[in-house]
């Protein structure tokens, strides 16, 4: 088999590293010195190559090297497929990686020990070695830490065997370097968000399940170890249907010096649920009152797209303000325009609908959107707005319609000079908004707006929600003076903060951080260049150029 120059040099480098790891050169020098001392005759001036090879073979050095090199070349061939890397082949089981832990910090070790009752895949045969097949991947997020399992073949009992080491810590000042005790950990209400993704043989991803794991039951378990059976429910219209079960083991590291009683843990969880339910009830009462006042301004407001609540992938109604939060990209995305480009390359896919009818509403949580790598226009708009807020811009998600009355969501930023800019999250395009006054006689023909938006019902971010109460909801005549309550009816910021601020309720899904790409840009660019060269050469041969 002939390899490209880059692959050949990479293979040579791996062989050289393996020889260095085995210290082959040092062993050869030792055998050479021993052979000269024991076997070289006094009248012989030098040792021939054949004599040295015989000595190496006699001591088993050559056999050891060949065994190691065969293993290296086998692994290299597996890492260098000639086809794209999207489909997954399974030839051998891999072992868990070892990692070093800080003995001064507290960790939660979560193990996924297989799955069962994934009945949708009951009839699927077990994949043969090397066969391309559909896979399951489990993604986790806990307190700004993200993890991803190894892909496993889709089956009725998928062979999940992964371990994740989650650091448990307080985020308040002075507590970051202190090991958390049982009482402190009981007050940390953040759940572990688990998202199950299916990838088919063509590389297309599907969101299978989204689950929030309450991990604090381990604090009341003997020796800080407990086993759980987690039932995963479907998403969207299938949110009440079980898709499978995961066997999970939780263990605290270092072991707890003092465990809490299970009664104390259950009481704390019940109090948190009760407190969350009361906050959500009060906000619902306030939202109903706000809506009645909004309709009293003008009865036609009933037909405007004023979106106060939206269903997530689990069918749970959440305030739309909870889908947005300032998200700092660090050095991954240098500018807001790069952020817009990043969001627009994520795939666009409307929520699937079983049967006919209108559009299925599904606003995904951020982790589900990022792991699936595609989503609806609302998912794109929420992510872009969060990123723009992270850059310090005054950004809002706009809910309205585009051509032919199709519901749509996009992003708006308000400049310090009053400039209103629309950001289309699906394309990365930006538009400057210049309102026209319909009451003034046209001195000259007004230019047609370049943006595709027709009407706007409301705007919101993580702190504000405003309903459009102007006589017309047409975007081209809309005035975006958000401080003018005669044009925009605001919700109470305190009411929004009571259910949407970080840590306000235990039901609020935490926001995951962005992760750097796992793709080596230089290696990938070289591979693409080599493939393009081969394609150009083949084209020239076919065309007799």
C-alpha cells in the first residue's frame, strides 16, 4: 500500500518514537559491548554486521521490536482512513484512560455502565468488526465542565462503558480552592445535564434524549457510592415516551468523611422543588396579568407574536428569557462578526413533526443545540444573542414574521448612537434599520428594506422582555426606542430575575461553555490539499490535459 508523503513521514515518526520509548538504541549498545567483550577474538579488529544481528536475534531484541512495530502500524492504519471520518467502525474495545486528580479538591466520578431497553433498535444486528454503523454518543455538562463519551453502536443494549470525573466546587469568592464538604455540596443545586445523540452512517445527528440528573443522592449513601437507573425520555412530541435506560454509578473522591442521612438529603431536595414551584407560580400569575394589560391597549394585539413562554426539547414550558444569558467565548471567537459566522455555520433544521399540521415548537437548551450541531431559527438566535451579550453589546432576540407570514426569530443590537442593527443568525448577514414614518407625505420614493423581516411582536434578553404596542407591528415603520413605554410595554425586571437569574430556580438549565475544536487545523488543511491535488490530477488525466 502506497502512502502520501505526509502519512509516510508521520508513520516514520511514530516508529521512531516507539523505538525511543523501548530504548532500543541503548539495548543495542549494551549487547554490542557484551559481544565485543565475550565473543570477539583477540586477533579480530572489528565486529561484522552479521555477527551483531545474530547477537540481537539470539537475545530476542529483534522479535520484541517487530512485535511493537506491528502494533504501531496497525493503530496507524486505523487512524488514517481513506474516507471521511464521519462514519464509525468498531474493531476492538478501548480501555478507560487514567487521569491525575488534585487531592485537595472534591470530585464526583460518574460511570455509565451500559444501557438497556432501547427498543427502537431491538431488531438491529450486532455490527461486524470494521462495519460502519449508527452510533450513540453521550454528552455531559456540569458547572462549566463538558464531557463526551466514546461513540458506541446503536443497539437495544448499547455498550456504554465510560467514566467522567466532575469537579465539585463553590463559585463564590474564597471557596474556589477549598474542598467541599457534604453540607456544602448539598447546597449546590446544579444538575448534571446529559444529552444523548444518535449519528447515522451518513454523519447526520439526531437528538434522542435530554436528561437532568440529580446527583446529590450520593451524599446520603454509604461510603459515598450509589448506583442509579436513569430512564431517558424522548424529545418533542415523544417527550412522554421512554427511549431507553442507562445504568449509572456515582462515587465521591476523596471518600466523604461524614455522610448525610438520606432524610436530610430528601428534605433539602423537596424544599428546593417547593421553592421553585412557588416562584414559577408567581411568575405565571404575573405573566397572565401582564398579558391582560397588553390586550387592553389594543384588541388586535392578540394576533401579534408575543412569546412569553416556549417549550424546550422535553416539552417543559420555560420563560423565553431563560434561553439567553451572556456567554463569553474567550479567545475562541475574537469579534462579534466571528460569533455571527460561527452561529450561521451550525445546521438549520426545523423540529420534526409527526403527521401534517403546523410547525412543531421546540426551543432547545444550549447543550442539546451544540451537541446536535443544528437547530431551528430560535436556537440560532438565542445562541447569537448570548454571544453578543458576552461581548458587552446591548442585544435582544426579536420574535416576529418574515415573508408570507412565516414565524421567525433574529437578533437586534442597539448602538450607543441609537443605531439599530439586525443580525440574521442563519446567514450571518447584518442590516441597518431605518424606520419610515407612514404619516409623513413621501418626499421621495422610500428604498425597499433589505432585511427579510415583516412584523415584530416582542424583543427579549436575559433581563428584559418588551411587547410591541405600536399601532402597526410592521418592522419598517417600527421605532425601537425601548425606553418609551407608549411603544414597548415592558415586563418587570424583578419578576424576570426571580425565575431567570442564575441559580434562581433549580429547574433552570445551566449554560455550558464553548469548547475549542478537536480538529488540528494544519493537519486537516494538509489532508484537504492532498485530496484536492489527487482530484485535480485525476481530472486532468480524464480530460487529457
